[in-house]
């Protein structure tokens, strides 16, 4: 058996890119000392997230996926696989993206597909989900609100993803916020989505999130590692920290899928609306 030590981060990040890199370097060093092979950093950890979701907030600095900042991240990663969120600049457009790197360079890049509230005032939407191979297994990446849509993680699982990595800047509730963040209803949703996506697809799930506050937003932290049965193996709660767990990923997937294989036992012909185009989906919806 071959085990993988993996970790998901809850930490604060802001517009000071140098300070962000200092924090990332420290997190990578801590994870490396603990034997971590896969580290998930939060959404927008390179330059911070939006200060609010009302449509008028300044965004983080735009970076090119093949630019010096991502190369710097890869150099810090070294022999570790690291995922990190950033504002991607491509062909004159901005995307809320997450990149996966090692010291050898970029392994994968995902542009956030689903945009909450007024995020679309800053970013263009991505257009799909695809898994990719890495030294620690086949990964699929999502960003924050993407995980609220079962089709997102299912698409990755059907593409062979063994590990789903969801990076977030998930805040507490904007209306009727709980005084105790641990009791916040958006925090509860964050956790439920993580466990449901792991369980329904029978994959390992890493969930990283911003912590602290930025602008008008108070983030729920709650970084975690979830096994293919939907059980939380490690979590930070609502505090800054690193959730670390060790698992034989292939064995865990085989065990979870041995009797009831959720991907194997699907009946696609029974879900015709999922196979239709936009017109068919719209008709089914309304």
C-alpha cells in the first residue's frame, strides 16, 4: 500500500502579494516538514479575494498562468503538489482561477464556472471541468461555488479524478449572521457540500478556504480532508490552520466502491435532462 499525506489550508490573504508569498512559503515549509505530498491553498491566495460581492469591489492583481508569479509558486512547491487560487489574465479577460503546480511547472488550471452574487462583474466564467494526472494521483479542481452544483464534481469523478480539490473564499452568511461563526448557516452549507461531494462520488476531497476577514466578508475557514465515505478525517474548524490526513487513496476508493459503486451503478438513460442541450434543460427547468 502507498499512502499520501495531504493537507488543506485555512488562512487569510490580502492585496499585498509579497506578504501572501511569505505566508505561502511558510505554509509550504510547514507542510513539507510534516511529510505532506499534496497541499491545497485557498481561492485567491495570490492577491486576496474581492472586498465585497456587490459588484463594485476592486479585484486582486491579474496574473498570467505562465507568468513569473506562478513560476515562483512552482519553485516554492518543489517536489510537492500545490494548488493555489489567483486572478488569471488571459486574452484581455480576467478569470477566478486555481492552478496546480510542482517544481516542474503547471500541471493543471481551472477557471471558476459558477459565479455567486455579483462576482461576474469582475470575472468571466470558465466553461468546464477536467481531471488531470499528477505525481500524487489524478486530480480534479473546483472553486468555491462550483461545489454547490453536483454536476461539477461528478464530471471530474467521471473523468477519473481520485481526489477533488476545492479552493474557496467562502464567507459567513450575509443576512442574519451568527455571532458564533461555528453556528453560521453558510458554514454548515460549506461543510455539507464538502461531505456530500466526497460521498456521492466516492472520492477523496480536500477543501481549502480563506480565514479571517477581508473587506465586507468574514470567512468560515473550515479547511478539511474528507474520505470517500464522506467522513471528515481532519479539519481546522473556523480557525486558521492546516488540516492534515494520511490515506492510501487507491485503497480507500476501492473499499468505498466495492459493494455500492456510485459511478458504476449510475443509470444515465434514466436522467435524460442531464444529457440534453440548453433548450432541453431550460424546458425541463421551467
